[in-house]
């Protein structure tokens, strides 16, 4: 009775690791193949790698992406003792993941969806680890591999939400402090001066930095999953609340010093000092609940090392025994870039000199070409720009069209840094959607933005997009239409269409002018081939 349990416990202990070691790759060979595959990925997907590094280098919000890979490598190094207990074993499923990512990248290149392209570049790293090192290694490295996704520059969609919260919280705190406060959107006025909650004040940088640091801290300091989750939750909540206190504190300093301090660059310096203090306080409090007495690289249950683990077969036989998954990885990596090259060549062959055309409309004087418009969208440089003005008894308005061709990858019509307002001379008061009902009963959705200049001029801006003859206000739909247009060889291209008008008292004045224009104008902007006559006149 007493010998049976011991025999059942001893039986499965040794054979499984020995079998894995014989069928796996030696660690030096596996790491060499992984490094080669990583370099090949960088070369094949280089345009998207450049975009990713460019965002890190040019955006303060995503500058942390530069250090994510080194941090992930350090976190992987903390697991070196556990990694020594398992054997790399290439996984065919990893090649399927790479193929799926490559397909997504191909479609993202066709539609110029930068956010998807950069996601694929980041996701390729854990996919390569899975394909070449296998499931056992990936399971040990699950957190370091998942942490890589902090290098993906995403999160700008949170900026308006954080701006709204910061403006509301600041106004609430100022009024609770007894200071007379007037607010309109992101504009805040107190007797000492005027302030605006700009995008840089949204706190998105603090939030991303806090979560990125908080995850590493929780991973290194805690072992309990609940403590880790609780600390990460605090890393999300604390910077949001702290950013509201930061904005309130900056305005209070300006109030107490009669606008001599906490303005200009000062508010950024004070903001980072305050954020640094808050994060130090958060991590200091976290040390009282640490439970890192068990090393991260400690052996886990069921991972008993076998004699010769990680040595496997001779090099040539190990490589030959895994030739199929390795070849599958090479094919999966190269397939999407090859298809993208073919697509670019076909679209270049279909290219022509197509340009948007301003319509002539009864009851409206114009179009009058504007050499210097009083307001312009801050949009990526188009292939063709058309800026004209119209006038009628209903008012004066401006019509802007930015045209992007499909003869090369990257239309730039939808980009993370495109803005209807420049944030310097023109500030956004509010933004939303509006639907215009035309005389024939049809409806035209537009995106409406109310702007105010430094001199106090107010303007209503309506914009929408036109791709392959179809109009929409949804950026996601734009990308889908652009992908379809490039894949089917549609030549018209993509357009940003904007109409705007100033007002003195109420935005409805400008809205009436713009609605009257849309009632008379064609529903779609005409894109025509440039004629020899136009070239001769030029």
C-alpha cells in the first residue's frame, strides 16, 4: 500500500524532459535562428519599422517605446534559470501566427493604417519566439513578451476623454476653492488670467508612463496575482487623479503669483516634478506590501530539469529535424512584403494626373482661389491642394480639398497627427457630429469643430472624407475603402473635404451659410484628369 504511490510519483518525473531535449534545438542554435529571423523581419517590414521608430522619436507621448525592448530583455533575463530547464522546440503554429500577422500587415499597407502596421511589427517579436523557441519557452516568457506591446504607439483616442476629465476636475476644484471661474469647453478663465486644457495637459503621457512602470514594479515586487492587479489598478487611477490636481495646482500657483509663475514652460516643469513625486510616493507605499521573497526565476512545479536538457541532437540533425517549421517561418515572413511590392508596382502603372475640381454653383460667386486662407487644416502634405472661397447673400465661406493619390503606399489622409486646428493660433472649443438634411431628402453626415483664434475670431468647420467616390466621416471606413480601392485598382484617390465659415454671435450663423452651400453643391467632389489645355495655360 505504501509503495504504490511512490512508484506512481517517480514514473513520470524523468522521461518527459529527456524526450523534449532529444527532439528540441540546442539553445545556441535556437538563439541564432531567432536573431536571424528578427533581423530578416526588420529588413522585410522596414517601412513600418521606420514609422514605428519615427513615432517614438518625434512624439513625447510615445518616446518610452525606445526602452521597452531593453526592459523586456531584462525581464527575460530574470527567467534564465527557468529557461535552462526547458528546451527550444519550434512550433508550426507560430508560423501560422506570422502568416496571419503578415496578411494583416499587407491589408494595412494597402489602406495605410499605420497603427496596424506598427502593431504587426511589435507582435512579430513574440510570434517569432513562439515559432522558433516553441510553447514551453513562450510560457516562461509570457510577461516579458506581453510587455513588448507597450512599444506599440496607441492611446491617442484617450486624449479627449482625459482632457474632458481634467477640465471638469480643475473647474470643480477652483470653484470649491472660492475662486470665480468661467469655463467654456477646454478654456478656463479666473480673475488672474485665462488658461486652456490643451492636449499636452490631458495627462496621457503620465498615464502611459505610470502603467508601464507599474507593470514592471508589480512583476518584480509581487508574486500574488491579486496584489499585482491591485497595484496596476492604482497605477491607472493615481496618474489620472494626480493630473487633475496638477492642473489645479498650476492655476493656483499662477493665481497666487499674479501670473508670474506656472505659465509657459514652467507648467510643464512643475507638472513633471509633481508627477515624479506622486509616482515615488506610489512605489514607496507599494514596498510595504511586497512579497518578493521567492525569486522570479525559481523552479515552478512540474519543471524538473533533465540531464542534458537543452543539448538535444547534433547541430545538423537538430536543424534537419525542424526544417519544416523553420522553412514555414521564412515563407510566412516573406509572403506579405512580396505581395505588397506587387501591389505598389500595379498602382504605379495605373497612376495618372488626377485632380479635384471646384464646382460652379448658381447663386454663389466663386470659386475664388485663396493663396493664403485665414484658416487651414493641419493635415499631412497632399498630392494636390485646392482652396477656394464662395460668397452669396447667405454669407461667405471657404472650401478646402486635400487630394491623396493611391499610386504609392501611404495616403496620409488618416494619420495620428492630423488636426483640423493647429492648437497654437486656432484652438478647439468643441467637436462632434452633425447630420445635414438636403432639399432632396438625403442626409449628409459631417464632423463639426468650433474654433477660436488668438484674436477671438470664431469659426465653424465641417469636414468629411471621400474615397473612390464614396463619402464618410468614419476614419475606420476610410481605411477599409482605401484598401478596397488599392486592391481593385481604383484611380480616383482619397480626399479630405472641408467647408468653414466665421460667425460673430452664434455658431448657427455659420451653420446656415454652410448648409446653404451643401444644398447647392454636388454630393461628391469631381476628380478629373488634368487636361493639356490646363498644362498649356500654366
